C-alpha cells in the first residue's frame, strides 16, 4: 500500500466517527495547549523581568547594606567619594537614600510618594531624560540646596495641566523649589510606577530630611559590559579597604551585578515554568492512553475487516502501518487543535489580561513532534495486536 493510500484510508476511518475521534483527541488537545501556554507565559515573564531589570540602568552595579536585622548599615557618602576617586571601571556613580510614603504638599493639594536623595550621575546611570527644566548639579549638592525634580506622575497629580518648574512644594516641613520634571518612564514588570517619585540632592536629603549620615545603596554604571566582573571585584576591594576589613572578615555589604540579577531571576522563572509545563504534560500521557484504548476498541470492532483484508493478500506490515497511521493522525490532529487553542489563549492573555506571553516556533514544532511521538508510542500495541491476528480466526469473529 502506498503512503497516499495509507493516509487516505486512515483519514476515512477517523472521520467516519467524528465525535469519538474528537473526544479521543481531547487529552492531546488539552495537553499540547497547556504546555505551549505555560511555556509562552514563562518566556513572556522572563522577557519582562529582563526588560524591567535592564531599565534599572546600563551595565549596573549596586552596593547594598547587609540584610540581617542585627547588622548595621555602614555605607556612607565617604564610600561614594572613595569609589569615585579610585575606581577605574566606572562611568557614573551615585549614592542613594529613600524616604517611602513621604507627604509632598504643593500646587493642588498633597500627594504621598517616595522621595529619593541622589547625585547628578543618577540620570546617566538610568538613561532617564528630563522633560522640562533641569536636574540638579554638583553645586546643589555642595550647598545642600532645597531643590527638587518631580516624576511625571507627581507633577500631574500636584500640578495638573501646567508646568511646575519654578513652583514650590513642601516635603515634611521643608520647602523645595521645583527645577525639573522627568520624562515618563512607565511601570516596572511588577507594576510599580517609576514616575511616582520626587528626587532631591543627596546631601540635602541626608542632612535636611533624614538627619542620618548613612546611605541606603550605591549605584554605578560600568564603562563596558565585558568589564562587569573586573569592576565588581574592584568595587569590593575598595569598599573593604574603606571599611577597614581584614582578609578573613566577612563583608558588611554586598555588590550585585545586573547580569547576575537577570540570570537569577530568569532561572527562577524558568524553573517554575518547567514545573508547570511538566504538570501540563501529564495531559499528553493521559491523552495517549485514551488513544490506545480507542484503538484497541477499533481493532476489536474491525476484526472481520482485518481477516478479509489478510485473506485477499494484505500483509501483516500493511495492517500494522494502517492502524499505526490512524493513531498518529489522530494524535497530530489533536496536537494541531491544541496549538490553535494555545495561540488563542496566549492572545487573550496578552491583549486583554495584560499577561505577557511569548510563543516560540520551536516550542510549537516540538509540541507537534511530541504529539506524533505519543501517537506512535501508544498506538503501536493496538496496531501490533491487529497485525498478529490469524486470518481464519479473524474471519470467524462475531
């Protein structure tokens, strides 16, 4: 029997019982669709995480204080100055302090937001342009000037429909003159509004708002991506010297590499995605068992047909291939419907539910191939059983 005749005969047998064939393929449809959707959501999440972390800055290194509740924060403005003067791989550096949920009063009322104390290099590190006015300069740090730059959300809430540059706001009990408004940066991957912020000079924040000489973090931009490891090692060495740590002492700070943050976040997301896809893949096995069961029923129903075909010259190989091809076609049709279902679900998630998805053509191809493999694996036993029937016994079967 030629391949064309084999496929035609198998397709006719499948479509003779459309509803039974559909129900048999349902496990494959759900399994393939679930696996593709899980992997698409995982890939979309990884891409979003990478974009979100990349938006934090270019070739970013971050120095953070120890996380333990009993460990004191020893990061200081002196550390920032030492890094600025001694580090050779840095193109920009800023210390950072943050006052969460600060009440900012001005314009049309008040707004609760985060106030950051920063240095001029911050916008260079973040790649964040000013939309109106200007950012503060080194002279503003030296004078502990009471100037502020607003994020676009704060500007819209306090000064709707107008340019706030030159106006005043009060942070706590301290008045500040607005010298600039930042361009809109949007939300992070976790939904945090990056524009809901007020920025003031670091020295001003430390001495006028916080009354605390320690800083909460140091952010740096490395001159080139390939020098990240060298820069991280150099920063660590400089800070250990600044904190007078001996060779055997544990560091009282941590230096985080942007590439490592992306890699760790992606690995976590990938692990979860793989677990969910494996759970969804159980449906494929269940679907394969369903195909095997229905093919066994089909062999029983068509025993006399098999006997007649063998008596007129059909070989065992022909019988085996026919039933095996029926199983594979049934599985592939289920896989195709599963792929269409997955594409539809991914579109709905991405368009209407704001859940990023990224459907890979390689995943689609692999899912189709796996569906065919399920058809071969679970269809072989029924096909072999049909091929092993004796013609006389098959003809006598009632």
